[in-house]
């Protein structure tokens, strides 16, 4: 394996740890199919969401790590379960009442309420592909409808009929007594109504490759298992799909973890070694509740991209995937700033450190240079004190601080300035709470103002920070009380930037004027 690097084989970054587990599957011989197969699943009952992004992004990170330590070719398949019956009508589509008559039909047999594609399933599949293409993911798309109808699933379906009793034994252990009486791994699709039927199966004929059941009106029907006439229940479908495609790796959320033994057992019964798994923790909203498509809590993919770059979202996804994380709007500034900190650190790191750096995994080794001259959190403070309505106002301050910077030469800075104005107006401005200074704080602010008035040096972060520090050191113990006062009195916030850097960016004269306004009570008013 010519590409196997010592750094990759010893890296403690979680994508490399997962990649090494996958590689171990083939330590004795390479895969007969000629490649290692990564898979992600998508339920097209709704539009792609932030969890979909997380699964594909994280799987891609593991795939890249694998490519760094092995020459075995790889493929990534995004599989859409679009043959599932529509269990309920989504509330966020045009004229939802018109879809009531299509309940239990496969999503690819339900008319598109947006009237753009041949079915609702095709519409959501198109949205998925556009979504993935926007982020530049390298993947192949498979539709369950096409997979079943084309015969690509036939061999495994017939094998499932042969192993029916064995698979049923696995499934029945996981079901309540009442459910066991009517359960079958096979769901017929009615040839006339096209509905997915949840009916007891009277006979599974492995020799003929058919199932027999009573239709809802009592008529006995026999259908071939092949050609898209029958689909598998979702848990057996999981394991059968792994066997049919010979999947080597799939990740999914913690809510699937209790089903893993079922998926694995069915996969093995059907003749394939169960793939490697990675179970990630679920995202939580600001109240610690699980993020849900139906409830719409938390942050959507479009909302994140309204206030920050896709790379910052990838960075957030990289961090501690096995730890439950709050995913609310207040995590965005921190993610942006930490992403750029890692970009800057990457430049001076050796190979081992680079492979442990999140940006290597985000960019697949082709890591750009950060052109962010000012932290995103600082831009938010600048937007706050300047009451900026657009990014051009911020650029006036940025170019005085860094005269050579331009929107053209610093595109990520330009993009972040626009995001900062939007984020400030939507989230920071409504929550700002200014207060008047105490007597001690007033005296300190007056001293800081006078020091700044007398300052005739360059707009240097460290020199200005020294002034701020000296004023506070003589008056406050602990010193953090001084910085808390600066944030609460001048910025209306409980926390804020390194204040010397803020003064350098905002301007000495402007900071003096800001202090005077605070002392006069104008900010509170």
C-alpha cells in the first residue's frame, strides 16, 4: 500500500481511527468487488436537512482518511429510500389536502405537490442531489425504486425468501406480541392501487419466488418477489441493502443503535459480512431537545449558510461526533473563528499535526490559506458599535486597520463581513442590554478615555491592550471584572473581544466617543 503513511496509521483523529477499522476488513486480501463501499441513507419524506449534511460530510471525511492510508479504490453511495409508503402528508408542501388520497403509496408514486417532477419522491431526490452537489461531495446516487424495479435487488430478495424463517426469527425477537402475529419482512405493493400493503403473508414460496396474501377486500393474491412488486420492511431492508451492495461502512444516529444487531444479523444471513458502523450522537436545540425535521427546532442548513460559510458548518460537524451538541444559532460565531484558527495553525504544522487538524479532513488535504484579518466575533462587535447596515460600512474600519486588504484579495473576510452584519441584526441587536457604570467603573472609563486621547501611536493591538490592562490592573481585583464592565457598559454584552484589538479595529477616536456616550447614559437610553 504505497500511500500508507505512518502519520495516517497512527493519527488519533477519529476519521483515521474509523479508516483503519475499515482497512482491517481487507488485511488478508483486497475486496473482490475491487473497491471499498461507503454508504449513506436518505429518507425522502422531507427535504434534506442538517443531519443529512452531517452524515455525508462525516462519511466523506472517513473516506478521505482511508484514501490517505490505502490504495484500494473507494465509492460513496447515497441511497434514497423512495419506495417507502408515504405515512403522513407533510405540512410544508403546497395544497397538502390534495395528497391525502396517496397515503401509503411509495413516494415515487405520489404526485409532486410542487408540480416540477414526476413524483414527490423524484422532487425530494432532486433536492438531495442539488444539496450534495452544492457542497461538492463526490458520490453516486441510487433510488430504491429503481434498485428494486431494475432487478438489482432480485438476488437478495430471493435469498431472503430462502432464509425467511431465519430472518423472521431475528425480527420476531424485537417485536411486541401483538405485532408478531401479523408481521412479515415482505411488504407487497398492490399492482392496481400501488399502495404498500401491511398485510399478513400467507405463504412465502422460495422455489417460485412468490408471496401469497389476502388483499384488503379478502381476495387472495400472489405476487413475484422480484421486479419491484415487493419491498422489504425497513429494518430488514437495511441489512439486505448492505448485502446487495456489499457495503463496507455506514454511519447513523444514536437512535438507530439499538437496531444494529438486527441489521447486522440479517446482512450476515444474506451472505455479506456486516459493515463497519459509526454511531454519532444527535444534535440538540437550545433547550437540550433532540432536533427534529417535523418540529423544526434547531438550525437548518439554509439558516446556517445565511450567517456563516459551509466550511464552518463542516468544522462543527467534525468536532466530537460521539458527543451530543447543542446546535443553535449561538454556536455559529465560535465555529467560524475556530475554523480560521485551525487554518492559520495548519500552515506551520508537521504532517502528523496536520492529519489531526480538522481542516485537513474538511478540505481533503487541499487546505486554503485564511484571509480573515479580524475574528468573526470582533466583526459582530464592530457591527454593534457602528450600527452597520451593510458590509461596506465594516470595510471602512477594516481597511483603516489593514490598509492593503480589499474585498477582492480577502474574499473570506468580505463574506464574513456580510454574514456578521446579518447575524448582528438578527441575533445580537435584539438581546443587547447596556447598563450604567458603577462609580469605580466610571472613574476607570474616564481614565481609559484620557489615556486614549493622549495616545499618538499606531493602531497596534498589543500597545492598546497594554493601556486597557494598565487602567484595569490598578483598580480591579480580579481583573476580569474590568473587562466585564467594558463589555456590559460599552457593548451591551456579557462577553466580548480582546479589547485592545477592538480599539485598533474600531479606532481610537471612535472608542473615545463611545466611552463618552456610555458615561453620558446615551447607550442605555
